[in-house]
C-alpha cells in the first residue's frame, strides 16, 4: 500500500441495493493529488449502497472503500394544481410529500426562495403531518418568474433538497390595461403579457416579449366609434 497519491489511476464506483451485491456504475481517474469524485442520481426512494474500488496494478494491490449507505427520499413539490398561474398578491399554495419507502411524519421542512433558480434564501418553515405532507401559503408582489425549493435534515442526519419549482406570476391583460370590458388578442413572434414592473397609473401595463429584426408582436382589441383613443408607449431597443 502506498502512503502517497497515485495519479492517474482509474477508480470504479460500485452500487448495491442490499449492501451485498455490487455492480460497477461509473469510473473516474485520480487527479495529481490522487483525488477523484463521482456524481450520482437515484430515480426512486429507498436505501442504496456505494463503494469505490481500485483494480490494482503490477505494483499496487486491489483495494475497496467501506460501503457508503445513502437514504434517498422523494422530494415532491407543486403549486395548487398543474394549470394554476398566480397573479401579483394572489395567494398560492405550495405543497409536497416527504417520504422514503413510506411517509415521514413530523419532520421539519424549510422553504427557500430564489429569483434566478440558483441562489436560494430560507423564507419559511413547517413540519410534515402524519402523512408526510407539508403546506406553505405564499404570495409574490410583482410579476415575473420565481423559484421555490425545500430543504430538510431528516432525523438520521441525511439532508434532502427538492428540485427547484418555477412559479410564473402573471398579470391578466385586462387588469394590466385597466379595462375589464375590452377583449385583447395577442399574436406574432412573441406574445404580450401583463407586468407590474412598469406602469404609468393603475397596477401595471402590457409588455411584449423580445423580438428580433423583421419580427412583430401584436396586441389587438376592437372598439366602437366615434371616439378618442389614447395610449402610452415605451420602446426599448438593444443593439
């Protein structure tokens, strides 16, 4: 056995569902410091075992690491329903279930929020009920895309985090344009939508999606005359 790093050598990652029978699932080479790393994902909840092995060489013997047991829990997270899209200041319900092969009751769940899907900050905390389920009521002040994820440190010390849930907060065009009577039709290369991030009066305005040269984004409505029609337009252009 060597007491110094062995670069570059091939290391095999082996996986088992019972801690006894292992199969090779991946390989990696050691770096100049003799270090290696693996990234793995499991699709189903349960207990899994991993170990690394070195097949040896003309100089060094075959060796294996100790078994690493990993408990994988499902990390479901969803909002109200599959077709629900909240508006600004409109409450929405985030709910999910924490489980391994069975529900995990009375576990602490932390809800985390992000505006870019990368950097998250804890905003709320609750406990799972007897069925392993949890609930958070949330609101967003402005239109846009927001992300939620949950983080839990299970009783055994294992930590689980859900995949980020993207939440699009949308303002209805009638509310954005301060007119509930007119019917608005959108079309073109990129649709118009309501936003609270730019307004002259009321709660918001309508904004077109980005378009390229030669493209158009269309917002149409019908009115009966004679009469006077006024509107405000802001044009943003980038080279």
